[in-house]
């Protein structure tokens, strides 16, 4: 069962761009940098709903280049 992600404009635009370029997210590993309630969290949920594996990083993430 998929849950609806909050419809924030920027994450929806990113998902449209991915779809427009026929980038299949299912099975992919996506890294979202940021956890804001209007960008990072909705983006993470939309990617999860597209069956991607999601890692969320933020200002307290140590050694960000190795976080993925």
C-alpha cells in the first residue's frame, strides 16, 4: 500500500523531471541531502513511493561523502 506524500511543488517537479527522462527509480539508491518538511521529507517519501531505497543526510550527517 502506497502512502501519499505531501504535495510540495519542488519534489513534485523533480519527480516529473525524472519521469520525463524515463529514469526508473525502482530499485535505485537515492540520497536526499536535507530533511526540511517542504523539500527533503516529501522528496524522500515520493522516492520511497517510487520504490527507491532512500538515505537522508542533513547538517549533522558525519562524513557526508561516504554517507551513501
